C-alpha cells in the first residue's frame, strides 16, 4: 500500500509498505529525519505530529486515545486533522493515505 508524506518544504515522498509498522516508523525508516519521533513511539513526546490531509481517511484510523489527545494539546499547530503518527498502524486498508508533517512543536 502507498503512504504519501508531504514534508515541511512541500516535497512529497511516496512510501510503499505492507502491514506491521506505524506511520511514524515508516516515515523515520524512509530517512525523513525532520520528524523527530523522540520517544520512539511510546506516545509521550508529540514530535511525531502529522496532519491527515484527506479527512475521509480520518474515519479509517484508530480512534484517538485520551493520552494522544493530551499530548497533541502541547503541539502548537494542533487542529482537527492532527494525529500522532506513532499511534497509527499502517495497513493495506490505508492505501493512499496522505499526511503532512506538522511544523515543529
Ligand atoms: Fe513520541 Fe509518537 S513518537 S509520541
């Protein structure tokens, strides 16, 4: 399945991946280092903040936990499209998902 990542400078990267890793891990493992993901996916840093470009996908993502929402509150650019990418397991069902890396917190 394809994951499209839009970087802060507007450049797009297309990542081909199967099930099993989180969106954060796919972005990191693709060498996109502008997303810090400092806690490594433990849902405790909020530096893996992304925006879901197409809200039609929002319904297909796992619901946001209270922890994730609390952490996002610390992010400067939080809006209705915000998610922590480490909390989104990538699956075939998410083929075509586009995310924008959020501005630095
Ligand atoms: Fe730290 Fe996602 S990597 S909250």
